[in-house]
């Protein structure tokens, strides 16, 4: 069975800063911030949430159906997915803009500063979701605002269970919109920072959110994750990585594993355990789509 993965396809320009952001940014001078970071290494990778999640799910033996939009420079990305055996049936190419671009800078503590140009992603809402016998579930990951709103409604109308994973797109929505996302979704996943913002904007605690869906997962990075079901919390411990090389795409690797587990009918805690394992493998490799399982 297949999983529709709504989100971005992007080119990631990844830079490493051989220092700590905290030592370069003066908290009491943020109102006149003017900083420059020397980045000796730079590389360009295939990325974007839909691409990264699809990569992980395919590596686990699943059938990802990424639903995303690329620009005039997206031919190589489409070919890469096809070479990996990932369907591009729902990938659209538009010629009047660039593919989304993420410029990601990582310091010695694995803190990241990202600049993101959405490009073709802003036209992702053009592609629609409809019921189909081979589609078992889906995920809403960061995407164009209109696409996230419309795809959630379309998943619900098609009676396709889906994960709501707002990620860095969460600040685009107010409390009423986020509440609607939650009520339409089957599962919700956020990291600890996003979880606090989600609770603040909706007025619902993690326990309350979990009562409105089949389950909520709050990922905690190196501390594992919290699995909330019907108001009850279970802590799933982390998996120690062999090396901490690059955190870019770890969350997406985790979500690909989550989809794989959900497809198998596993408990949410078991899905999270696999996510922690895959995330630990990914963080030991550079780039979001270069690890092997």
C-alpha cells in the first residue's frame, strides 16, 4: 500500500560553522543584529520534507507517493527519485520559478540557522488528493500554506488517515487553523519547541491534543520522544548514534519510519522506536538523503 507525502522538494545548501552561534550573537544586541559566519565547507544536497520522508520510507520498503512541486531547475531531482524507484506521479514541474531552496548553517552544537526560499512550493496546492484503493495513509509536512490547508481537507474528504506534521510551517497558522488541522488529522507529530507553540496557539495541552486524535508524538532530539495517547504519556528512549555528523533531515527520517510502522499497523510507541533508530543512523551521515539502512 502507498502513502501520500505532501510537502516540499528542495535543494539544500548545507554549510558548517566551526564555532558556536551562542558565542557570536549578543542577546542584548539583537535589535541591531549584524553577524557574519565563516563556513569553510559547503555542499548541495537533495532535500525538502517530502523528498526526505519519501527517501526514508522507500529505504524501509514502503511505497511513497510524494506530492510536491519543483521549478525549472527540478529535472535532476525528478530523475533522482525515479532512479531510486520513488513514484513521481504526483510531482509537478512549473517553468516560471525555481525549485525551493534551503540554506542551512550548522554550528558545533548542531544548532541550525536556515533561510528558505519556497519557489515552486507555493504552487503545491494545484495538485489535489482523491481516494484511491492503493493509498492507505498520508502526511501533511511543511509546504505552501494553501497546500497544507487544502490537502488536509482533501485527506479528510477522501477518508484517508493522515499525520499532521506542521514542522517549521507551524507559525503560518493561527490557533483556529491549527485546531482545524488537529481535528481533521489522525495523528500529530511535532518537536518539543513546535509542541509548545502548538499548545500556546490552540490553548490545548499535549494531553488534550492527544484526546482529539489517535496519538500525538513529541520528539525530543537526543532525549527520545513522548508518545501521547488518550491523555497518557509514554517516553520512548533515544538510540545512541555511532557518530553525530549532520542533523539535517533527521526529523524527516524519523517521519518516514513512522509512516512505515503505521502502514504495518504497529503501535505508535513501536513506530517511534523505529523512528529513533532511523534518526540515529541518519545523523551519522552528511546530507538528508545519503544514509543507508
